[in-house]
């Protein structure tokens, strides 16, 4: 997170940034994120089929960035005062990282239910980057 990402590589990955894509294993039915390489459940290689998860799950790890964010997140940090970053175990079983939105990140804790939504991430080189974020389930 926070590593420099050029415009071409952002565009190339745009599809997977607007929605999460998991790999469903044709051998064991397990889910892997990102959908590449070996299945995290059975280690089979070349068995992952891309599927779109429901986007709901449970927070398994959480942190709040209140200072020292990478430069591309500085404006967001100024605007929000804090950025929440979570690791979510989706209902399909795969674990995906994401930023929190539409809430006070200090009030989100492990075990909370969240859902994914598409939100502005940051602006770089004049292009606004969007991606999936998580917010507490209503
Ligand atoms: Zn498998």
C-alpha cells in the first residue's frame, strides 16, 4: 500500500480496482486473493477461475493512519483526519486488504461486518484513482 503506481499500470488493473476479483479453485472450491498463482487452500496451480465476491465480510485486522501517510494519501488524510485500513475476510473465505470509508475509522473493530463500495482513492498525475473500499454494513 502506498507504493508509487504509474498511470499505465493503474489503467491496466482498473477492472480489479473497481471490484474485487477472487480466484475460485476448480480443484477444491476454495477462494484465493489476488486470483493468481497457487490456490491458498490446496496449493494447486493453474486452477483459479476469476469470480466476483459478494463484497461482504468481517474485519480481521484493522489499523488507523493518523500521520506519516504516503504523499498520495496526504490530501485524504488532511480531509478526513485519519485513514482506516482493514484486512477483511470475505464471506467467500479469502482475505483482502482495503481502506475504510463512510465512517470514523477509529470506531471500526475486529469482528465488525463490512461491505465493499467504489470510492475515490487519491489523485495522481491529474487522474483521480478509484477503487473498492469498505464501510460498515448498514
Ligand atoms: Zn484449491
